[in-house]
């Protein structure tokens, strides 16, 4: 049986620019620059997971720089979501978020 992959993270917060409540967040784009060791991810935020699943537009997005390169052989999206949700990542507004697996 294949291992489930992460589809997003869940953490209730208000969008900084609009004040709209958002609770589901996922990767919308990534950049992995191995030459200069710069790894960044853009996280989109939706009002809730059903809005994401219905292909509604994200309320907002935020680009973050990740620490360290992804390990070889891992799913990049899983790595990025786990990194931004890590409780030790005090620079991430998503620290402590719940990891959400796909069906």
C-alpha cells in the first residue's frame, strides 16, 4: 500500500492584509536552488479545506524561505509542509499547524 501524502496543513488564523479568516494552507509553488542553497515555498491559504477542494481561489499567499535542503528521495511537498508546520520553526506563521493527509 502506498504511503499517504500530505495535501496541506490546518491552522486557524486571519489573513494579515484582509482580516479574512483562513484555516487550510498548502503549497502553491516551490523553488529549489541547489547552487546557491536557497529553498523557498509559497503557501496559499483558503477559508477552509472544502473551498480548496472546490477549486476556489486562495484568500492569500505567503512566500517563505526554508532551512536546509530537502533530503534525497522525499516528496518535496511533504517536506515543505512539514518544515513550515514544525513547532521548532519559530519564523513560520504556520508553526504548530496540523498536517493533513490525502485520502
